[in-house]
C-alpha cells in the first residue's frame, strides 16, 4: 500500500498486536473470476519470519478455488478510523491552506494460502478461535458444549486455510504529518466534538502529545 514514511509502522510486535486486537480480515484473492474479497476472522501465530494466519472458509465459498490454487493472497486488517475536519487545525485560522483528511490504522498481509482439510487441524482452529473470543466471559462457551454429531456436520461444511506471511505492512495515519499545534487540535476535536477517545489517543501518542 501507499506508505509515506511518517505513517509507516514496521515493528512486527506492534503489527501482530494489532491483528490480534482486530482479527476480522478482508481476505482478497485473484482468480479466473476476477478479484474476490470476504471478511474472515483470523488467528495469528508467531511462526516463521513474519507469522502465520489460520482461518476457515465455507466449503461452498467460490473463493476456495482461488485459495486452493496457492496463488498469493492479501489480507487487510482494519482498526480505528475517523474523518478529520480542517476546522480543528489552528493553521486554518492562520493561512486557510488546509483540507480535510481521514485518519486510520491498517495492517496488510500477503502470503500463499495452504488448504488444511484435516479434521484434527480444523477442530483445533475452531477451538482456538472460539476460545480467543470467549475467554473474557464469565461463562465461556466451548465448541465441546455442542453435541459432537452436530459439530461434525458443521465441520464438513468448512475448510481450513493457513497463510504463512511472506510480507506485512502497517500504516498508522494519525496526523503525524501535521504541526504539533494541529495534532493537538485534531486530538481535542476528536475527543470533544466526536467523542472518539480511541483515535484521539492515537493522535496524541503518535504525535508526541503525551
């Protein structure tokens, strides 16, 4: 993706933490039918040089043919995002040479998918994915809570996919290219006018305001 130096985030730890916090990826492939994209929850494992994604898709999903080809695919993970009005910039009152923009955080991942149709692999992926979302609940639901024959039928309708990450890019576009005064104006505007404490905090931290 387009990555101006001010917005680059090259730390694998930061990139991986972001994926774990925002696990719903947009899985994009290219095949005979053209481009196809689906929103798929993913789990990241610290294996290999850049990590490995594990996920599953419906067996009826036509994207499965693209994945089975082994051609490189792209997975996009989105995070906080917000419109930024130039009215928040002190620079506006000084020069009026300002325009709107959009702040956002995203991580892009590339890799060659590998189909995993082994029932044991798939069950482990389902258990891990479920546990990752249920663990904070007072009474977590487990896959084993459902009848075994029911789960067996459900599993026959899905296929596992593993994507060893070959390349990863992170972009934290949170007003780092503005002056300190403009960054402060954006952080205050987001927190006050928009009630967006998350993006306001990102602007403050990345902009050296804290």
